[in-house]
């Protein structure tokens, strides 16, 4: 399907969101809380470059097509994944302090 709509674009979005979250695991919780913009941009840059190289390589593979809309879906998924990583760290930081998982004070 032409454009940004289509199931294949959803798959690109999902795969590159997962790549972005995995890239976010390179950074510590403290790093995410201290420099969230930098970490977000690094995760997005990883996805940006990887997606561009993937589309470039597909140009040379018989039976595959290089498509700018696939790359756009990759980048959008990467941004969503980086945002999800940031939100997960911030949510985790909002937990009550002083309680273990069992609810006991430690």
C-alpha cells in the first residue's frame, strides 16, 4: 500500500519501537532522569541510522523494495519506543519509597 498506512507500516513501527526501547536499556535510570532529552535523541538516532541503512540495503535485494514510507514508520516507531522508555523510567521513579515488593519497610 502506498503512503504511511498499511499493515507493513505497523510492523515497521512495532519493530523499530522495540529497537528503540532496547537502545534505551543502554542507559541507567539515573541517566534517563538526569538527561532525558539526550537519551531520547540517541535512541532516535540509532533507529534513524539503522532504518536508513536497512532501506538502502533493501534497494539491492532482489524481490525487496526500498520505500521512504517504511523509513518514516521506522522513525515514528523509534520515537514512540524512546518515549515509552522515558515514561517507564519516570513511572518507576514515582513508586512509594521505603517499601519492598512485599509491602514491608526495609
